[in-house]
């Protein structure tokens, strides 16, 4: 039987709890700093304390923004079994136990008990080239936000009495942000070109009408980020699956779950609007849904999902896009 350690991750520290006895809830705890030194100390403390090899120890933690990523990677590279769990699942599990306390130690105990009872799937780190690609894309998106913010400031400054110094400052900032955006875009393209697999898959994605340079980069970073077994998993990860609310005689209207990265969905929305005009499969499906009584937003949501399915299909089958017969 694998021994389970729960870690409550915060920005500054790691509250670690070894569930020594599942029946009596006997535990042993340790607090480590959430930094490189603390991560190395944790890798030494666990085998020494549990008297087990790393492969015999399951370490469970919640996905907490970016704060869990480095410790999870360090533990994985050291040979530990690592599970990174959706916080919503931990919260629901805690509620099922009737838990009313909220302390770091209690949270780590809940996480450890969840790992012992639910046997969560093991976490696998993203390939290095995908981690680097996602970091570059995130930086580009941040620069785009800054550029839009400065553009809004310029518009306001031009509509009201303003000093020339202010206008010059905004124009200077816009020019610098534009240069920074171009440099990052070049870095992204160079990064993809240095990895033949990514370069080939990007070309496959761009063979799909409606998928351009921006969406192809995003879908590369998504599809290669984990071992998706099917297109439905990718759509669910991106929050593009419909959810239905029903209770008694009440029948709610279906809507997208909208879980996962909102920034990707925003780009896919624009791609789906374009694909509705130029992609025969997406266009035919959208028209069919509209004729069947679906509203415009429901049809666009389905178009986004269809586009994701097509993206996954061309990469999985390693073939360029070919229109399919739409039933």
C-alpha cells in the first residue's frame, strides 16, 4: 500500500502531512518553505521520515495557480508519485466529511485523506518545449493587454485637453510595446521552428480554414500539454462542453461550462466566427443548429467545440484538414 502525503500549498510555505494511519488518522506534519531550498529539503525529509523509496510515496496537492508547479516538478523529477488535484474536488470531498475547520494543517489532512481514498490520477509535467511555448504565449498576451490599456489612455487623452508631454509619453510607450510584441512573436516562431514536431503540427493546424497563426500556437500549447485521449477531453479542458441544469419540472437552458483557460476560449471564439464563414464543416453544423432552433450564441459555442475537435483530429491523425460529410 502506498503511503500518502498531503501538501497544502501557499505562496510562502508548504504544509506537509503524512497520513501514518488511515483508520486512526494518526499523522506527522512538517512545514517547508515554498522555494528551491525548501523543495530539496522536502525531497530529503520524505524518504527519511517514511523510510520508503520515493516511488512508494504518493504526494497529493491542489492546483493552486502557479505556486504548486515548481514543487510538483521537483518531486516528480526526484522519483515521487505526484497527484495534482482540482481544488473543487478537494472542497467537495471536505464538505462530504462535514468538515467545518479551515486551517493549513486541516487542509493538508483533507488532501491526504482524499489521496488515500480516491486514488487520484498521477500528474505528468508538460514537456519542456511546451512549458517554454506557454511562457512565451503568456508574455505575448500580457504585452497585448498592456498595449490595449495604453491605446485606451491615448484615446481618452485625445478627447480631452491634455498636455503634449502626456501624449508623447503614451506614443513612446505604445511604440516600445509594439516592438516588444514583435520580438516575442519572433521568439515564439523561432521556438516552434527549432522543434520539428511542433513545426509540423502547426502546419497541420493552419491547414484548417479558420485557424490562423494565433490559434495554431494556442492549440499546440494545449493539445501537447497533456496526454488527451480524445477530442472530447480537450473540449472539456477548455470549458467548451455544454452543461444542463434540471431540477424537478425546471429545465434550464444549456450553456458552456467555461472551465479552463478563458484566454484560449476568447481566441477560439473569434476563430469560430471566422470558421462559420469559411470552414465547410463548421459552417454546415452551425446552420443546422440554427435551423433546429438554437440561438446564435449556442451555435457559436458548438462551432468552437467543433473547431477544437478538428484541431485534435489533424494532430492525432497527422494529416492535413479534409472536409467531412456533415450529416
